[in-house]
C-alpha cells in the first residue's frame, strides 16, 4: 500500500488495518469446535439470565416456609432451599448477578488498566517505571485475598464487589496494553503522525488503540472467567451481594451448611459456576489460539 | 525479637501448666464448638458464647446455679459456704470454704483472691462486666476467709451478680499479678478443669484439676474443638469423632440428629429473645402508627414454625418469659390489611422502604430474611445493609439503623433486661449507653423504683407495669425466643439433667462422666 | 547466591512498606470497632473507651503507625487484639498447615502437569492431546470450593475414605498426610491444569527450535532430545508459571481451608477481618507479602540455574 495512491494522510495510510486481523481471528475461532461449544454454553447462560423474569417459574425471593428443603421435582424442578425458595428461579436470577458483576468489573478493569498501560508505555521514562512498579505490587497479591480485604473492609454490596474484582484485574490489563504500545510508538506511522503535529490524544486513540484492541479483548474474555470465579468465591466466603438477591456463590455457601441432608443445594449452583467458567475459558482459549501470532505460525 | 520472646514465653507457660497437671487416667470428653478460636480466657472478658462455655469449666464463683438450672431461686453455695445479710439488705458477709486449691499450684483460695477478683470485675479497664457492679460501694476482706460487700443501694439479685457467670468468677490474685497480660492465655481458677494448652484455630485442651474441692473429676481431659462449619461438625459427631456437639437451633437439624444412633439432643434455657427495636425518635418510626403497622406485619407463629416447635416459642413481652418479673402482654396480632391501613394513615399509602443495617452472622441473617419477607407482604420493604458483625454492633450504636434486630439473653431477672434495653440511661449515643436502640424512656420511673424496692410483690407489679408501657408504645416488636441446643452421645452423663445453663453450654462438672 | 537472595529481599522492602501503610490506613478508616468485639454487647461507651486506651487505639494515628513500623522491623507484630496471644505464635501455629497444603498442591500440580503436558505435546492433535486439553480446561474452570465440596461428598461422605475434620495433629506424620490428601488434590487440580497447558505449549515451541532439529538430524536418540534438550528449554516458562501460581494457591487456600476445615492462614485472615483484629491483619499482610517475595526470589534464582544467560549475581 503506497501513500501516493491513497488519499489518506501518510500516517493513517501506513497503519495496518486492524479490523481485518480481528475478523480473521474470529473466523479461525469459529472453526474450532471447543470455542463453539464454549460460546454455546455462554449464550445459553446469557439467555437464561436475560429471560429470567419471564422464564423463572417462581419469584426468586418468595419464601414458602411450608416447602422448605424439598428435593427436585414437582412444583419445584430443582427443589427448594432452607427458606422454601425455588432453586431453579434463583439459579436463573443468580446468573444475572454473576454476569453483570463480572462484566462490569472487567469492563472497568479493561478501560482503566488499558488506559494506564497505554499512557504509561507512551510516556515512558520514570513515569512508566513507577506506574509499572505499582502494578507489580497489585499483581503480586493473590486476587482472592485482595478482593477479600477490599470487600470485607468496604462492606459487601454490589458496587463494592465490582470495585474489588476490577481492582484485582487492572494490573494485568495495564501490562498487556503497555507492551504493544512500547513497540508501536517506535513504529514509522506513529512517528509520522507525531511529525505531522498530531496531538498525543489523537495518536493514542487513532493509531495505538486500534492496534492493541484484539489482544486486550482476548485478555478480557479470559479474565471474565476469573472474575466469575472470584465473585463466586467471595460470595461463598459470605462477602457477596446482600440478601435476598440470589448469587451462585451464596447459594453454594448456604447449601454447604445443609450438605448432610440436601446435597443438591450445594452441588447445583456449584455446577452452574463450573459451567459458566468453563464456557468462558473455552471461548477465551479459542480466541487466544486464533490471535496469538506465535501459535499461528506453528 | 520481642514477638519471638513472647511466643517462647507462651510455650513455656503451656509446658509449665502441663507439668503441673497430674497424670490423668480418666477418659477425654471431646466437645465440638461452632468457633474459629477462643478469645481471651480471662473470665471477666468472656463475652462470646464460645468463651463463656469454656470458662465455666475452669472457674467458680462465690455461689453457683445448681448445675443444669438457671433458676435464681436455686442458687447454692460454691466457694462461699454460707452468707449473712444485714437488715437493710446493703451489707453482705460471705464465709469462704476452706482448703480450696487453685490450678497449677497457685495455692489456697483466700479472701484476698475474692476481693481482688470482685474489684477487678468491677473496674472497666479489667472487665467487660464492670457495669453490673455499679451498686457496689466496698468489697473487703474481714479475715483470711471472710469477705464483706457493702452496697450503695439495693439490687434485685446480688447473688445473681456473684454466681458462676460473667463477672462473678473468682481468679487467682497471684496468677494475675505474676502473669500480667499473659493471664488471658494461661488463666488460673478453682474449677474442676484447668487449661492445658490452646492450639490456635484448632482446640483448647483442658485437664482435670485433681485437687478440685468437690473431688477429683471423673473425666481426665476435655478437648474443646473449634469447627466453624455446621456440616463438618455434624459429620464428625456422626463419625464418633466428637462426644458433645454444639447444635443448630433449627427443627430440621434436631430431627436429623435425633435419628443418629445413640444420640441425645438437649434443648435448654435461657431462651434468647429476638426483638425488632424501633427508633422512636427518628422517622419513619417516630410515628406510632408506623410502629403499629410493623407490629401487625410480623407473624410470630410463622417464625416459630420456621425455627421449629422444639427450639422456638413466641415472644410475649419485651422481657423473655421465665425471667423473674416477666409479665405476658397483649401483643398486636398479625394483620396485613390493618398494617397497610395504618401505613396509609401515616402518609405511606404506597408502602415504606427502610434502610436497615444487619449482621452477616448466618443465624441472625437467616431470621432477618424471613422477617424481610413477612414485612414485604404488608408493603414494608427492608433494604438490608449487610455488614460484618463488629461493624453491625458499632453502627447500630450510632443510630444508623432505625430498626435494629437484636437477640439476647440476660441474667433471668427482669431488671437487667429492662434496664439495658428500655431505660433512658441506656440509650445509645449517650455516655451511659448500653443497648437501648428505641430511645424509649417512658418506663424509667417503674424500672428505677422496682430496682430498689425490697418488697418482692411490689417489685413484680412495677416490672409488669413497665412492660405494659413499653409494649403499648411499641418501642419494640418481640419476635421469638430461641433455646440452646447441644447434642451428646448417650454414654455421656453430665451428672445432672440439663435444663438450663447461664454459660450457654453444658457445664462439665466433676461428676460428668463417659459411661 | 546468598547475596542475590538478600538483595532481592531488600528490593522488596518498598513494596512491603507500601502494602503495610495501605493496610494500616484502610483498616483504620473503615467502620468496625475491636473494642466491642472484646467487651461484648453489654459494654458501655466508658468501658469501650477504657479498653481502647489500654490497647493503644486512642493514640494519634501517626504514633500508632510509627510504633507499628518500628516493632515490625524488629520482628514484633504485637498481640492479637482479640485473643491477646502474640501474632507470631498464632501464625506460627497454623503456618505449617498452610505450607503443607500449598507445597503439596504445588507438587501435585507439577507431578501431574509436567508429564501430561509433555505427553500431549508429543502426541499433538491426537486423541491424548485433545483429552488433555479438554480435561485441563475443566481443571482450570473448577472453583476450588466447588471441587472441594464434590470431593468431600464423594470421598468423605460416600466412601468414607477421609475424615471431615481437616485439622491434623502436626506431630503425627500419618495423620498429617491422611488429612492432607483431599485438600491438596483439590487445590492442586487447578495447578495441574495450568502446568499441563504451559508444559504442552512450551514443549511444542521448544521442539520446533532449530538446534533440536539439528540434534535429531545428528542422530541423538529421540528420548534424549525430548528429556534433556526439549525439557530444559521448556522449563523456564514452567518455573515462571509455578512461581506465579504460588500466590494464587495461597489465595485459594482460603477456600480450601473453609471447605475442609483446616486451620491455616486463610482461616485466620477471615476471622481477623470479621473481628476487626487490626494487629492480626497487619501481621498477616506482612507475612503474605513476605511469602510472595520469597517465592518470587526463589523463582528468579531458579531462572539463573536453568538459564545460563541470566546471571545470578
């Protein structure tokens, strides 16, 4: 592609067209059966979550004290919990919490972490050094312990849960956004843009951002799985969303205390968590295989 | 390095204690408790159920509740053989039993130890129960085995304060002075069992005190094991890894445990009365119609059904039943329509949302969820702010929650409950605060008059009047009383019938044995 | 080498300091009062104030901070606010359990993960490889508490092979091992899955390197090529993952300890958070950081041993 035969500015002309790479990766991922199965699982759960208000047979908070701890069957397809609430309905509604908490946490982490990484890499020098050191401190702390401390201290509720999970995921996003930025800023088209007097903001948004998107997105899919797991773990420890809102981790926790008489109380939500994390991992895995240049060359 | 030294010192104590304990041949009783760990083992700081249960095995008071009973009329001599009262009831003289030996070779109990202990109990810096001793003027030793207590004013039950419960436990003066801050992990008392060692997060190990004044205990050791998860503890009990197990006050649990072979489930007093305390000084509950609406929205019978007939019973007043001075009150019946009507009259035709701070402690959270559901039917939405337990206790004392779910048992005399929860002096956010979350003070005159009255009938009449006033004002909505539950293997014989225990767990005495 | 190690530890001091300061500040600005935990619910404000004074909680924050830092430097983390026992002794008593668990889980992960990973790499795209990849995805997706509950239901409740109470007697090796099996396998499952995947891709990359091809062409036996040259080359990414993963293991050990009722750091931290045991929390943070710093340093050291290009000086 030569600059002469193109009406665009030189800097834009030399920038590789990123959407094509992303499309290619998607096409490759689609041909991978694992990815497709994973996508189907995620889609099914997403559908259940979105349609929960219409397809759930009962109100997830409605207690029926006479119908406590019923085994699966009859009026309650998956049984009832210690308050006589319908497990199936709670699972469906719980999917909403799992998904919305993880999606928002990862979105936040992606935006903040990505921005930190990009800016830090772009500015470079001492600023970069200090920023990355801070990120390293964050990174070196086990995410569950970090989440545990944040939620326990701020108090367990939806917003704090999202903040805590986002906090644990910022550092990896900063790292993954920084590395390509460092490489890109030395590249011809960025230098050209700078020579043409483009503002830093414009260079960052028009030239660097499109080129790191695919890597950050793959990372986001993989971290989504982690986020679902951390959310469930925190709820299991008792630091989840406030009752009577159903969460899978919280349901597993309640079920665990009744494990001797009613094992399904703990196993059903446990399986739901497993399924969602597995689906996300399968999708993320396929996407990574498809976008990782090292693996592509294999 | 100081930390290391302290650690070594701690070990040294444990070793010393082991050495002092004589070789025991009796069997070991294994008790499973829902706990992470014990706290400070100074009996005057034992406020949690976990700590109360175990200090009662290691310490004695001047008098004691008859084992298995919490009836104040059955209080009997313990470290004191006998006592006299002056005509005005303000001067009490206690004659100590002779030859009572402390654990670990700390010698014979004397009046000095008793004076020291009671003064320690009465001082805020060294005791969690100092407030109970407010009426004490002086405590002094008359001779080596006689103690005299002089009171400022009459108290409804002086013997109650001196029992083997809360501030009444007697410690060794020499041990406290020698060990200082370390006393909390190497306590010395006169009870049937002495502390051998604590393995953090695992267990507290006790050995029989061979010189116990009622005779050498039949058990050799008691192992008090901390297992927070109900499921694991139950399973360990079923697998015969435990002899005694802390139970869940829940019908499902009791029914299932009763089916385990060779198992006895003991359900015993005191009942913990749960009350919804309503802040009468703040909206929305400063309007009595809203308070009445809430009272109509609560369905006690359903709460009892939820908990189980064996462990729960309906609350009948703002004082738990069975307490000296308790008087049953007519409470507002469950009536959803009436509740909605009252709310509309009070200007909430579309219902009401209340932001409530609540603890994440599982048992309390479970109950609150049932109540949340009941209130929802009458248009009252509880927006639960669930915080961890320490924060809950702090924030409800800062008036941050207009509605406070509080469940408590106290010494079984109406005065204590009425004073702590319903007397103006105990209002939270005041210097003398205890647990008056409703800010009600309408019954102060009756409560105060009853306390100093020397006429029992007069006292009872005043207490009944106070309860009537508080219920009429809907300062709080009584919910249910929940009893305590422990399971044991049927070869465990406590040595008495377990009908009640102020230490909230079975008292292990010298007569407790494994058949 | 000792010098290298010491230097690594010293380099971590700013990190430790930052974490300590953060914990110190956060713990004190959030609600919750340890005095109420200690005195119980009948305490009057006067009594609470008296206790706070005795615990030193009424002093100005900077004063508490300085004395905390000073003591921490000499290795004294003070006493737990709630139990009154020295923090080092408390932690010391449960640390062996956590170390047992973490090390056993790590070993399980390596022992399962490395051979399976190599095996899968050598049979690329064949049934074994596909199975290994799917199973490792499963392993990766199992939240520890879910797999733990399943393990408990099957092995302890159904088959009664292992006890439910996981608190082992440290002086009895047989008991200690018996009670370690289920939790360690549960915790090690995720680790095994990770290591399988990393080993597989590292081996694939390593086996496609030029010098391996050269060695093969020269007639070096295939087995030797795989185990000596291939594995040596692949060991770097594996060690990196193991090092990184120790932190995650420490985190997940909280859940394992809850499910299997094992004493340990995780259980203590949950308890300290609930009871607002400031001093305990501070001490635990330092210990966590210290453990992670040590693991990182060891990982770096191993780098030096494995890769002659990295100089461990």
